[in-house]
C-alpha cells in the first residue's frame, strides 16, 4: 500500500515517452491509462474507443468474436492510425503519451509501423477472464456477447502477444496498485 496519498500521487518528472496500454475488453485499459497519464508532469491519454465514436455516421463496430473484416477492419486500422498520429504529435510537443486500445495479432505490426522511429513501451493488462466478467457483468443477459468476446480476446492476446511488452495480471490489484507497478517497471 501507499505510505501517504501525496507520495502515491507524485508526478513523475521524466523525459517524454509513449506508453501503449493493451488488454482484453473491460481489462481496465482506459482507467489505468488515464491514471498513468496523470502521473507525469505533462501527460496525455488517448483512448481508441473515443476515436471510434467520432465516426457519427457509418461507424461499424465489430459484431461477433473473430477477426474483423471489411469496413469494420478498415475502421479499426484507421482508428489505430489516428491514435498514433495524435500520440506522435503530443510526444513531439514534449508530452508523455499513454495510448489505449486492444492490440492483438496484426494490430501489433500495425502499431509498430505507425510508431516507427519513436520510443514506446507496451503494457499488457492481463486479468483473468472470470475476474473481468465478474467486475463488468459480462455474463449477464444485457451483454450476452460480452463473455464470449472477453474469452476470445484473452485467447488471442495470449496466443499472439506472449512475450511482448510488460505483462501484468491485474486480477487482484486496484487501479492505483497497477499504476504503481507500471511506474516501477517501465
């Protein structure tokens, strides 16, 4: 635990950097990324889902578990590109940038292409699926695809991203504990 609140929320005075936070849906990416960005003297959080919601007409969200195709795949690629463009712009202006999105499979290669020439770290939030489902009610009737999606993404994440980046099992951690661990290990 933290010795005191002021120490726990101390700002990290550091050189600008880019940190990519990934994990399955409902793993806490946005929460962790936002808290992490706040810990830097000049921090920015760029959330890919916000960029997806900018498409106000013609937006296509991926419907069922599996590799997206067609328009859904094109929009995912476009949002990754724009997330990285924004990240690059803020980084070049002297900010530490925390990007968050689901990065698995080919998206890892795409991320590397978009951030080519920039130093970045990858953080993989890897809570157990049962913990994610419990915290986000993914098994309830209101989101019948949620648990199937979480299970699919967890399998794909572990199959395609194993050994890449800093992996943290956040199943038994609070968001603040996860941020502390990240700051110690980045």
